C-alpha cells in the first residue's frame, strides 16, 4: 500500500513538472508561414507575433536573415534544425522578450542544397521575395518591419533595402558582422560582399554592428565605416562591440562562426538590447 501511495505521489509530481516545464511548442518556436516566391518556389518563416497593442510607437517585427547558406530547415513547430548556433537564431528569445515580433526566414524551396542561397542573395528576385514577406508582415501586424541580417545574411538584407520601395520596403535595416571582403574561389558567389549592393540607394534608418575581436576574414570590423559612408539613411549608427570570450583559433574562415566574436558569443542579450534601442528610435 505504501509503495502504491509513493508511486501515485511520484506520478503527480512528474505530471506537474511536465505541465510547468518549457516544452517545445508552436507558440515557443513560431508559427510556420509559407510565402509564394520567384518561379514556383516557396519560402517559409517562423513567426512570433509582436507584443500586444499599446506598445509605444506601435508594433515592430524583425525579419531575421541568418548567415551561411540561409537554410535553417524549419520543422513543423517552427524550430530551426540547422544554423542553431547563428547569432540571430540564438537571439530570438531576447527579441521576443523585448516586445518585437520575430520572423525567422528559411531559404527558398529551390535554394536548400549545399550552397543554400549562394549567389542568389544579391539577385533582384531575392529582394522581391523579401518584399513579399515584408508586405505580408506589415499587413498582418499593421506595424513596422525591419530587416536584420548577419554575416552572409547581411547581403540579403542590404539587397532588399536597396531595391525595394513602397509597401514592400523595410522600415529599417540592421547589419551585424557584415560580409565586407570576398575572395575568388571555385564558386564566384563566395566573393560577394555588401559592397556589391548599391548601398547609396538605402535611405532608411540603418545600424551597422561588428565586434572588435572578429577575426573572420570576411567581416573585418575596420571596414564597417565604409558601409556607413555609402548608405544614405536619415538615421545611421556604427557600433563596435567589445568584450566577450576571446577566439582561440587563428584568423581566417574558421573564425566566421556563431560561437565566436563574429557571432557575439555570450553577448546576445547585450547586442539584442542595443538593436532594440536603435529600432525604437534611440541610440544603440
């Protein structure tokens, strides 16, 4: 009898813990939304709505463009199965806690191979696809939509910001660890950088963030001022982050990792808070 009672109590305790634990769910990872894009392709994103109405300045949604090939391989619950170490993917909880809506973009259905988006990041069609996403989010939330691109995702974000206009254009732009140097290789697109984009056409507010200790060959922090010099945003800021854990490896491509200064390792909350201040009209 005592064994049965203990077993019942233990079962109730486990049930209570399960009920209270932060189990993965659609609400926690995001609603999967499908957008029709170029040709007969589709693009998915995981969506978390912005804070309830009443937030000062109205709702704002951040459309996140991770680096690498851009293929996060969203599952049915809106959770990323790839690029989970990417700085923007890791920062989703911080952005959501700050009251922003969040849309984590996956690569289009026809760019999910080994190269992912590859050279398509700088294509006009890619910008148009992002414009469809932005227009849809704006209609859904009745609020502003900002593009946030990191590493190779900075090319996609800058491309859309430079090419789009009207309801499809973003309200602002954030570039972190932007790709500013390239090198010709077996695949030409590896040499692409944000400087291949007509940055002079960008006239929306723009924030450029890099890390002083970033030794990724593609994102030298010393060149960030060149981005700010070419964009024409009414409000612009250039920020160099310091601190955080040092990168133990040698400078090179291997340093272009999310868990290194390139990805603001262990500084997600700090960087997300600075982005939030700028997006809401202040300084980083």
